[in-house]
């Protein structure tokens, strides 16, 4: 916790509902949802450190591709 205080980092918690996941997965499989619009940036694993150091503008989610 001291690292959070020293770096003045803001942490946002997320409350997940485990019973919604099956419905979301089914919607993705049926292509009723387009998850691609939620991914703002894709980086290969070799550049994963950049995900925490690149300037944040209007990103929603950075995807780290472990196979790239």
C-alpha cells in the first residue's frame, strides 16, 4: 500500500457479478456484442511494460497479446 501512496496512484475497484458472465459469453459467441470496440490499443507481450507507461488519452482497454 505504501507504493500506492508514494506514487499517488488512484485505484478504482470493480464489483463483478458472477451470474452475468454466462450471458455475456453467450452474447459474444452469438456475435450480439462487439468486444473489439472496447479495445483501444493492442501490444505484444514483449512491449507489455508500455501499457503502464504510455500516455493515457481516451483508452478503454489495452490488450496484451501473449502470442504476438
